[in-house]
């Protein structure tokens, strides 16, 4: 499977057409916390997932992807870490790249944030992106060109995850993604201050007005948005979601 994905990666790097524009990222304050919010329009911007290089090793860093794109006249315009992974950087849950499934859907409860059901899947299709709760995903079985599973869900059909407590004391830097009902907007957010799950989810529902939102990770949360002056570095990552654009 990794060989298939590696060959697909080479095709990704050479794909045309690609937009020249950068993804818009803006600072935002809500309920006493600070965030950076980046909006992607899947019909206009090439949103996709990244995991392995051609030799089957994890990309690991945003700069590795950007460096591979530059000789092709392309660049990484935006990226975030995109879900939990094992020590070898293999994804914990469902992962699809260019229509090829690397890891199956995990629908059972388990330890950690990923197993705090309901969790969900970011499913990227032609001209749209949707956060879909895992059980709904299994009922609908949409065909995703790119996908990553993470958890827990932050917002499910306009409601906050039932396990989130307003008075929680668990605060971390967190990142996540929410999508509009029609799939035309994917809004990626990273907190600039340590936030609770309840505060983070409330931002997506109450401020951004998004009916579905998914937690991507905490502690390792990172953002690559050169136009906004962000090129976060750190330990090697597993799944990455990003936008490829023409180099200007």
C-alpha cells in the first residue's frame, strides 16, 4: 500500500491546475482566548492529505513537503497536523490519500482523545470537504479522495460533544477543523492560548457558525502558514493536511 501511495505522491506533486493564492489566516479572539483561523475553499484550493514520501517514510515536517514541491514550481501554501498517529507515525484511524486507503475506519471506543466517541472523519472530495461523525460516515460510505480520522468530534449537527464540561480544567494548545453544511468551507483553527475542549468547540459552533467540527490534536498542534508568518516546527508528525499552490 505504501508503494501505491508513494507513486501517488509523485503524481500529486505534478498535478495541474493549482491556484496561486495563499490561504487566508487571521487572528481571532473569543471568550477570552486567542486563536488563528485559516479558511480553505475546496472548490478553489487544492486541499489534500500527506503521509509518506516516495521511499515510504513519513513526511514528518511541513518544510519537507514544501521542499519537495518547489522544484515542481509549486509550494505548500498552508498545512496543519491532521490527526493522531502511532510511534511509527502511522495513522491511528481512517486515512486516504488520492483515493487509496492506508488505514481502515476505527469505530470502537478506546483510550485517549481518539477513542472518546463520537469521533469523526475529514472527508475531502472534488470541490468540497466535510467533517462527518464516524457512525454517520459508515452509514453513508462517501467516497473520499483524501481523508483523515481523528477525535473527538467537537461539534455534531450543531451540538457540542456531550462529554465536554464547561468547568473543565484540562487546558492545552489545540487544533481542529470545521466545515459548512454545503462543504464549500473548511475552517482550520489552532489556539494561541491553552483552551478546554468546551471552549474550543464553542468557538466553532458559536463564533464560526459551523455545524460539524473535529478535534485534530493537542500538544503537537502546529500550523504552516507562510503568509501569516507561521512555519511551526517540532517533533516528527504523522498525517498532515494542506493546500498546494503554484509557486509565485
